[in-house]
C-alpha cells in the first residue's frame, strides 16, 4: 500500500448486522417460557469488532432498520470501537436470528432475513461510500452479504472492485450458507471476487466441498489460488489452519481454548484480526497467528460479539503458541528454554 494517500480508515467492513437471540435450550426443546438473551452480531459486526480490538481504525458499512432495536444495535457496535457514522437506514426491520449452542461447538440457527434492512444494501450505497473505499487500507466482506439479495451481490462486487482498483487490500470469506444461496450462485460470485483478494479465508470441508469440490484443505487452497486469490487461509477443523501464499502451503496451529462456550463468530474474529494486523504492518505469518489466537479466545463468550479479546491478550496467546511450536520443533519440552549459547573462549 505504499504510495497511496493516507487512509481515513485502516479497515472497512461491508455487510450485515443482526439481532442475536440466544436460546437457553436446544431449539427443538425450546418450550414455552424458555429463557433467551438478546445481543448483536452478524458476520460484518463480528469482523469489525475484531479489527477494532486489534488496533485498526474501523468503520462499518451497513444498512440497518427503522425499528427500535437499531438504537441498541448501533450503540453496541460503537462500544466495541467501531465507527457507525456511515451506516445507512432503511424502512425495514433489522434481520435477526435465534441461536442455540453447546460447549462442544454444536450450534443451531433460525434466521429472519426476508426483506430485512440489511438485504437492501445496493450499489447506490457503495457509491455514497466511494471516497471511503478508495482511501481505506482494507475492506472485509463475505459471501453471506452477497447472498442476501441481488442488490447486495452487486454492492459486494462494486465495493471489491473499487478497493482493488485503488490499491487497497480485500479480505473475502465465502461463508457458504445453503439456506441463503445455491452452490452455482455462490461459486460464480467467488470466481468474480477471488482475483481481487489479498486474503481469501474459507472453511474445509463446508465451503470447500460446496464451492471448489474437495474436502482436502491443500487442494482447496490450490483451487482457490487458481481462481486468482493471492493468499488463502483454510480453517480445517479444530486446531488447524492451512495458509497458502503461493510460495508454500503450511499448517499453522490454532491455540486451544480450554473452556469453550460458543464458536459463533470465531471465523469472523479471525478475518477481522488478521486483516487489521496486515494493514498495521504485521507480516502475513504474524497476522495469521494473531488471527488464530483472537479466534481461539473469542469462543469463551456467548454469541458473535460476546467475547472480543483485547489485543494484549491476543498477542500474548500468539507469542505463547509460537514459543510452544518452536520448542516442539527443536525437540524440547513445551515451556523449556533453549540452552544459552556457549561463549567463545
């Protein structure tokens, strides 16, 4: 990004924000009187909160509704350090979802998105944000946003092209959701977006099998790079992330959270943190290490923004994971210090 004008924001996040209703029981067991907790999430808000916590000047580009919940929704985003001054309004309700999760990570969702405010996102909105997009350090967006409506899909493409043409960084997560879109539609959008990306984050087997026809993380990364993605990060189950930057494809450890509560938003936390750290000057390896550490810490909270770790915590966990990996590679017990060098005599 050398030679570009100073960015107004390090990271912009384009997408959907949602009202989150967390049920106190499995959804099929949610009898009359089951307690529930309201919070605020959506992949865009989750990623924006993570980017802000990682130290980036972050703004949310989204459309929210005209119902009463827009007030606490935007207040929560601002509390998380996200600039909401560019958020637009629409005379529609906010999207919402009902969530149930258990400590093992099994989750159930029921969404209400039809004709939501978020689905009215359009190229017209992107035009109103043009100056921001052409001056930002990075844009984060996703396949979920592109699947909300035809106008949202056009908006994602328009924003991605603006940022790419201006020399900015684009992070994209296909986030395939079969209840929102079909494989062909999602795959077509991925094909158009991939050549514009600096970092494409996906999951295997979920996204990879549906969109590039493989359950093998290395093949998935290779196929996504063949579509034009510069760097691909593939989450491949608990504790594993494959990073392929075109020169090598290596697995990076994901720090284990000893007390997981809810994995909702962990992938968004990774993309927001990693993107922020790249813009702020981290190497790719360090940015990914910070992303995986933040994602691991995030699963201690309930809901998408229930636990947004401070960067000091993220950096400490990433450093500890690096020391452990170095010790294991050197054949030392984890936590053991390397022997001091023998002084010349």
